[in-house]
C-alpha cells in the first residue's frame, strides 16, 4: 500500500522568497517519488523524480527536492519564487515496480506568488 | 511532448447518455492510464492498460469501462453518465525501462447535466 500527504492545500509566497511545498509518503516497499506541476487548464508536467540514485534531486525551472527516508518526506523547494511559478503542484509515489507501476497522488498544493 | 492527444477536449452531456473519451499516443508505449481529477482529491486512477487487450481496474473504476484494441488508442467509456462523473479526465503513458514516471495528455473536461 502507498499514500501521499501534502501539507497545505494553498501556499502563498512573495516573489523572490523561498518556496517550500511539503510531501510525506507511505510505502511498504522502497518508493519512487515524483513532483508534477499543473498550470491552469493544462495537463501535468513532470518537475523531478527520485529513483534511489541520489537523495537530492534537481528538476526543471530551478526546483529541487530532497528524499529523507527517516522522515518519509520528499519536500519541494526553490530558493527564489517567480511569478511564473504560480500553479498547482502534486506529489506522487509508486512502490509498485511490477506490471503497471501505478502512481498514487497527493491532493495538491496551489502555489500563489505575490509581488 | 510525449505525443499524447485526447479527444474531445470539452464535452457536455446529459445524465444517462453513454460517453467515450479517446486517448491517442504516437510512440507505441505499452502502459497507458486513465485518471480523473477533482478538487480536493488530486488525481485518482480509473483504469490502466499494460498492452493491447490487457486492462485492469484502478481505485475508482465503478461506472467506467475501457478498451484497447490498438497500441496507440485507449478508450474510456461511461456507459450511462451521472453527475458524479463530471470531472477532468487525464490520460497518461509510462515509457518502459525508465524511472516509472508517467506523462500526461492535455485532459478532457466532461460536464454531465
């Protein structure tokens, strides 16, 4: 079984401030973890992924995430927010590396960036 | 661009009518998925396919059926649409041999009145 919890359905930051979006996971097997971004009226775009190669993962648009097994967390960060980062962000996990590797998604965090 | 298209992109239908959504991919990926997205629920898996004629249920499969007669097409059918099936539907593919990530289509917004 696997699950994802995203703390905070809405996060607001000022332009230039640190972005921190929280994700905690549960998985009965070693997890693969992902962050996706969704801009209004669009599909989901992969930001970054953790596949056990390195605990600090760098993604597109200056985002990165750190896998912490002891805390079962995979928080997403960006040092300096930009207006274009306003979107909804989803954390996802799969622990099933069998036939279909089904993803389980969190409920999402909407990021607002203000001037 | 993962070469995924969905049709129609928008549809309004009446309760009780059948509806079929189409997902088309151009890169011969084996694995395909249908999700629905609803506020407060994130994305939830409806059905998935691991090959032509090979499909299985996800966590919210009641009221939905799927078919995959060709590698490139994965169809989602609502046999008798209900208002609870008003949602945004996303198709996804998973490339084989990579890190298990999925790539998503642009979505279909379905409204059942």
